[in-house]
C-alpha cells in the first residue's frame, strides 16, 4: 500500500493544485519512483489511498500497467482518514497476509524486496537516523525489538510491514497509527530494523528543491 491521501499542508502552495505524491523530482512524480521500486522488488498488486485531489492521482497512474503493476484505489472521501484509518479502510483490498506500507511522499533507497515480518510480530518498521527537522526520533531498538524510550531513538521511515491483526479492534473512521504502534510495542509484537542508506521526508518546498537538485546531479553522472 502506498499512502497518498494527505493534504500536504507544509508543501503549500505547491499542493494547492497538485497532490503531494505527484510533485516531480527530476521530472518524475515522487510516487512513480516508489512504484518502479515495488515492481522491481516483485510486487504486482498495489493499493493507493486517495483523498485530496485524488482524481489527479488516478488520472496520472491509471491501472498501473505503465509501471508493471496492478493498482487498486481506496477512496477516503474529502477528508483523509489519517494513516491508521486509511490503512484500516483498505484492508479488504490488501488480503489476509502481511503487506508492505510505504509513505508516498518520501524518497529512499530502501530495498522493498528484502522486507519481511517474522512470526511473533504483527508489524516491522524500517527506522532511519534522525533528520535535522526531527532530532528526537520516534522509537528505540533493542536488537530487532522496537521499544519506547527517551534517548537513543530513531525515526520511523514511513516504510513498514504489517499483518491485518495489527489493526484488531479498530473501527472505521479517522485515526492515527501511533496508538496502535504503542499497543504493539507494549505487547512486544513490533520489530524493526535500521536503514543506513538514503531517506528523505519531502515535507517542505526547500527539502523538495534540495532533493531535486541531488537526484538530477546523480542522474547526470550516469
């Protein structure tokens, strides 16, 4: 599942007329990089949730055949359901087994094909070093067990693998992921790994411009 329903408030005015996942990086929509990586990793079925300017995303990506995948869309209506509510609404489209979730507005070289979830866990997060705009991080790691603590923390990359059971007891509507993550941590049912490669939360026009310049420079070397 690629998360693409958010309003992108910090990216305004760009996102007043263009949904954040379609913002171009080096001439290509940022969500396009994710879809290419997912196809390369062997993923064939992708669910994308829609809300703000969702029709633009559907028009741009279509059924996914240009990327070598099949896209199903989960419509959330005019008000996004947040991450938790959005994934929960899409569960009927995601099947009964573990599924990968990717934030559509990040940039990363995480290899989606290597991610898996082990028995005894309902979720597995990919964590990264804390960026300058989020210095405190989110969670700690003890081995591969995700824990809550006040120091030595890392930032959740927006990439994770979940079982449908992670959402047990949820009801339809708008809700965040954090309470569910905390519940899984308390039950020691959440695993994690640290990614030391590239990752960027494309959350502001400045970070977008910096990433665009970086990617263009890398492409020019090839």
